[in-house]
C-alpha cells in the first residue's frame, strides 16, 4: 500500500505525477525543481523581452530546489534529516558543479544522505537543477 502526497505549499508538478509517494517507511519524492510555489516562476532565470532565456543563477536555483524539497518533506510528515538518498541532475556540470556543491554542503552539513550527481543535456522546463530524493521515515509516522 502507498500514500500519494500532494503538497499544497510546493510548486505544482509539471506533469501527471504526485509530489511524493510513501511506501511503508520510505518516502519517494518526484523530481523537484527551482520554481516559486506562489507564482510558478523559475527562480534565478533572466529572460529577454521575447521570453528567451538569457541567463540563470545556479546559487538561487539550488536554494529554491532545497526549499521546495523541504516543503514536500514537511507536507509528508518527514524532515530534512530523514533524507537517505539524493540524485541531482545538472544541465551544465562543467559550469555549475562547484557552486552547486558549495550550496549543497551548506544544507547537508549535519545530515548527509547518499548522493549521485548527473550531468544531463536538458530538463523538461528551462531549469539548471532538479533533485530526486528518498527519505526514510521513523516508524509510526
């Protein structure tokens, strides 16, 4: 049996999927990006007058992704410290890894889940980073 979680305070999913699913004491988060929960705007993106992406701020996008992950965890009855596995997708590994790794270290200084970082060519929306997370919940939650 599994529970579907839809976090009302998190950005809406960009497809037909829930924010997370709980199976037993494991919580699986769908891919989480750096969108503002209230406006759906992509944090850190700068566009020209024709709505073409000019640049992005990887530091701002990392912080927004981590905030969105935290929101989904809390809506699911979990905490940041419950994360056990994080998969990170970066669209420009060569340019963004150092900044992402620095911000990641700030957020994961105490709780250190396993981590895999992948360089990919694109994500479904014009974002530079996306996280896929698994948390282990304490028994009885």
